[in-house]
């Protein structure tokens, strides 16, 4: 399920990027019914042989697309680690989650469903570790030690609300951020 080979030259990297962009676009517009390797290769302006040179099947292509989206999210999350205040860090985490979901909501929703179906990748493990680090900084080791379910609950609240907003095609990020903050900080007030 992993890529056959990694692009080593700039031209090859551009081909892989074009294939991933085409795959994302097709998923967004036509869902999994339209998500065929022939359609992706055509949209990317690449031959089907070039696509198969890098991706042995649609699953490998989907995993690469998930990895690309997770990497973009990880970059935004890593930037949060410079914030000193726990409440500001948690608010920033919520803003990042909302921005990531609403940037390409259809793609995010479809990839989330595939991510749940596919084996857990290294990128997902790295993202999970990063989230745990952020929650530890937001909540403190004492709260986590006394109530280890709290980070899991917070992740579920944020992820669930943000995904639901994407499914309902919401596009008002400020309103969504405010609702998620109310849910998260309300939960923390009760849990403290």
C-alpha cells in the first residue's frame, strides 16, 4: 500500500504533486465513484504508467494524499508549540483544526473516512503524538494524570464538531471556532 518509489528529481516530484492534486480535486468534485486511476492520471496530465510508477494502486495514492494533508496540519500544529499560555494554546489549536477542516471540507471528510478504514500510518502516529504534546501543555501533567480521559474527550469534541461542520458545509469559521471553544472550555470547567 505504500508508494512504489519516491520521486528523486524535481520533475518527478512535480509529477507526484500533480497526481496528488488531481486525486484531491476528483475526490472533492465526484467522490469515490469518480476516483479512478485513469481519471486521476488524465487530470494530472500524466500517463497511467507514470501514476503506477509511483502508486501501485488507489489505496497507496489515498494514503499519500492523507499523508500530505496530515503533514500540512502538523506544520500548523508545530507552530503552536511556541505559544506560552495554556488557554491561548488551546484556542489556537481549535482555530487550526477549524481552518484545516474548512479549507477543503469535502476532501477532509472523505479522507477522514478513508483514514479510519486504512491501517494507521507513521504520519497519523506522529500527528497523534503532536496532539498529545499540545494537550499536555494546555492541560498540565496533573490534570492528565488525574483524569487521563480528558485529552481524548477534548480531541473527540474538537474533531466531532469540526467534522460535523464540514459535513453540513458550514463556512463561517469564526462562528464555528466560538462554538467549539464554548464546548471545550465548558467541558474543562466541569472536569476541573
